[in-house]
C-alpha cells in the first residue's frame, strides 16, 4: 500500500488525543473521521486536529469508503464488540489495551482477524517504549536474562476520573487493563510462557464496584518470576515502575526512561525513531498494514495474556 492510510479514531478523550498527536508525526497517514460520545466536544477536537468528519456513531465512520483503518480508544467494555465491527466492515483495527474484558471476547476478535486476514493490533504499549525495547534487544541477543521483575502500578482514583482528571463515563479495571500491561510484558521479556499465576485483591469499592488494590505473582517457563502490585488508592508518586533484576545488572524503567541499579540514566534515544511509545505503537500498526504482515502486539500474539487474566479472575472470584 503506497497511498495515504486514512484513519478513523474512536474515543476523542484523554488517550485518543495522544494518538492524534502521534499521528501528526507519521508520514502517509491522515485522520479523516473522529468518533466521540458527545458531538459538540467531538467536533471541537476534530476542528483542533483538522479532521473533517465527526460523529457519535462508529458505524458512520465505517461507512466512509475512504477509511482504511480504525484506532479504538473507547471504554474497555466496548473494545471487543467494536473491534469485531471494524473487521467485519473490512477495516484494519488497532484496539487500545485491553483487547477485551473477557477471554471469550478476546478469542472472538482473534478468530475474526484470522478469517478476514486484516491487521488487528492491541495497544500493549510497553512492547514499544524505548526503555523496554532497549532491554528486549539485549535479552534477544543473549546479553541479559531476566531473573525477576518487580512492578508497581499506582494511581489515585478513588473517584471515577480519567488521565486528565475529568469525570469518565465508564469504570477502569486493575486486572483487565493495568495488569494486562505487565502480564504481557513479563512473558515477552522472559522469553517463555506464564506457567503459574496467583492473585489477591483488597476490598471492593462500594460505588465503583471494583477492587482498588491487587497483588499478582507470576512465573515463566524460563524460570523468571514477577511480582506486580497495583493500586487506585496510592496518593503519589503515580505511574508504573518496572524493576528488571537480571543475571547481568538491574534496570528500572518508567515509561520511556531507563536507569540502571545505581540510578544512572541509560540513553535510549537511539533505540527507535521516536521516544514516544504511543507513536512507535502507531507506526508499527501502519507499517504492518503497508507490508501485509502481522504486527508486534497483534491480537493473536497477546491472546496468552488474556488467558492468564481469565485464570486470575477465576481465582479472585473464589476469594469472596
């Protein structure tokens, strides 16, 4: 495909604008349609980014013959159904993490992708952050081996707010969203499949209906282990911190930055063409479309992560 790839983006909120900013820096890509929950707000964002079509209905965007691909930044609970809708309309699709909030729905998307032959990719951004890429390349080259990962995912969300501090219309989830990043990354970096997984959770929030604290332990077939702590109760510092304890050195990654065990910065600026993980993720999506290949973080390649999440959910359900 040599022509400009024309994109519809659904979900013009906090994360959707990250993709809009990223696509401004990618040649050969044009956003031609924007889908949002409220038409006035959606039109305002469309005007800001020079997008000529705005709607509240994804079907309107899919009906546009010029649309080649869709990026979904909509609420988690809509991801699988909308991904299926895109694939059945003949459009390539990139779904923000998570692919689904159930294993059955994730499997349905993978099955439809295989039937259609289109690109279906999931926003497992940690595979694209330069910090994690730097480590992955050394692991792949045999220079490092992960012994243990210790991960902290901490937010302060005792009310239902998005990343911009605005009220959101849906409920986020520590297991199906935030744990998905680490479960997939651990398998990818350890070079094996996850063979053991255990979870504990704290009390359920009386209004939000979700656990606000969670602890997860994983073991890879490579022998590496991972401990993941997640909280919506943590009042700073916020974000996700990854400690890699390796056979040669310790490394701490925070999004696109990396330091060693002595807190000395590691230059990852030359790992890829950008220091922005979202941009690199989007570049992979469009490159896979042009080259007719499976992308890194394809729906099929991340499905094992959702099998682990399904097993953890079953464990948690028995804890009462």
